[in-house]
C-alpha cells in the first residue's frame, strides 16, 4: 500500500479554522538573536520571518551572534534594555542562556527559544519531534545500506538542544536496532558547510569503504557531497530540513531521506508565535511544528521492500509545502494553528 502523502493531506495537519486577525494600534517590536545570518537556512528563515512580520503587523529586528555565545548573550541583554515586546533566541548553548532568559522574563518580556527546550522558567519553546525524526533517518539510511557498513554523522554544536537531540536520535537508534552499522565519526560543524566538507574528506581518507553520511542539517550534506564527488566516492545520505537544494539528491536516490521542517516555514512560524505573544495571546509553553519525511517514490518502494514503510512527501510536493507558510500559519488562523501538539 502506498504511504505517499499529498500536499493537501500534509497541509491539513497544520491548518485550523480561520478567524479575523486582531487589529492593533501599537506596533510591537520583536528582537531575534540568531546563531548567524549567513548560513542558507538562517537566510531563508529571515526572509520568511520578515513576511510574517509584515503580515502580522510587527517590527522584527534580527541580530547575528556570528557563532559566539558571548555575542548572543550581549544581543539579548541589549534587547532587554531596549524593552522589546518579545525576544526570540536560537541558543548556541541551551544552558548558558538561562540567566539572561530569566532576566528577560522577569522584565515581562516573552522569550521564545527556537527549536530548543530550555528550562528557564516561563519561556516558550518552538519545537520539532527531533529525536523521532532522526531515528527514522537512521532507520532509512541503515536499511538502504542493508544493515551493514560505515557511516559518519555531521552535527551542529554540542550544547545546542536541536543538535544534541538529533544526534541522540540517530546514534541511539543505530546502536539499538542496527548493530552492523559502524559510526566512524561524529563531527560538530557549527552548521558550516566547509567544516562538514573537511570532516567528510577526513573520514573518506581513513575509511575508503565509507558508505553513508547523515547530517542534522542539509547544508552539511551538501558540503560533504561536494568532497565525496571530487574523491569519486558513492555515498548515501540522510538529512534534515528539506532544503530545495536536496531535491536532485533525493530524486537520484543518493539522499535516502530528508525531513521537512523548511527554513521558510520555521522563520515564518517563529515570528508568528512571537507576534501573537507580543499581542497578548495565550499559548502553551511548548509548541510543536508539524514535520514530514521526504523521499522519492523509488526509494520509498525500495525501503518498503526491505521492511521499512514511511509516510512521506515526494521532493516536489515537499517544496510546495515548504512555501505554503502564510496559508498554514498566517494571522487569520486561530492560536491553535500554531502548534500540532506533542
């Protein structure tokens, strides 16, 4: 039986009944402390986030920490001093930002930790089912490899909730379900494609029989594939984010599976949540974005024949879903549309 999902079916999971947006006389200001604003994922986040700011009638100020925790803390402190109406943080270290988050909430400023569960009191978290998603990435990659062989794992930064959770989902699933798979290395890349490429080169040099690489963010897979192609290595990939650049790899079967969060969807959703909080809407502290697995029909059939069936979007349908953020998360929808639940 086919497990392919249509765009309409996927979109229905994140839509609610439309209601009129609430008019506001004042224009709230949101402050966003990003990890950086150069990585393609963050660039797209900002682009769609600016669309959300316009549609929701708020001002959004984006600041890059440039990969520095010290910079990020300083940016947040400046937002507190400026008295912004909400602060969004993509934490470089989920524990190190707790004191400054508490300062903000004590000042009455809602704080949203994007993609991160940070135990700082009354802060909000815009989260994804990261552990479960990367567990499926591990299963799909291992199944495509026949349950045996060597893989490498490219992660973001230790201490980052998203990176750590995705790493745990991948490594623990491999250890528990696929004892024939050897993870030859786990490399923190700070979300940098060049660092990912260097790691791939090191692994391939030491392990000419390397069969696959998994990435907690798609740009890392692109960096790794550029080196693998230059070295004549035929690798399989498993990734996360659903970037448009992965369509060719997915269609060819080189990328076994990807996960659609979608940089545009993520950027729009986070600004939408912050705008609603700044305007006084009540929400649960933990909010969850719907995510979808992406693979080709041919790869899905191969995995199903090997015993792994997946509900999935094809690459083309996933790209339509990735750009449907206004319809899925716009200001005319009720507050309940902001979360899919756990």
